[in-house]
C-alpha cells in the first residue's frame, strides 16, 4: 500500500520523483488510480506501471536503509 514520503523525514525527499501530488509513493499492489498523478503522468500502461512501482520500491528501500544507518550512528 502506498505510504506518505514524509514518514521517512528528510530521507523521504529522495522519493519526490515517484510520489503523487499528495506525497504518496506507490508500493507493490497499488494501482495508478489509487494515487493522484497529474493528467500527463497519470496514464500508465501495465508495463509502465510495473516499472514505475519497481523503481519506487527500490528507491524507498534505499531511503529506508539510509534512515536506518543514520539512526544507528546518532
């Protein structure tokens, strides 16, 4: 389920590229119509959406790992 990028604090800033207009980042199982993208970005074919979500998931995992490393050091 999509989550709001602000849940990762400043580490979520790296997720702007995949976030919708309200700041939600898609995750596995989400559909394009579940999120609010601008009209020109809101039209995804099945392959495009699959790629978009896989990139968003990978970026989310990197942001979460960065946050975890920061917490361990501070």
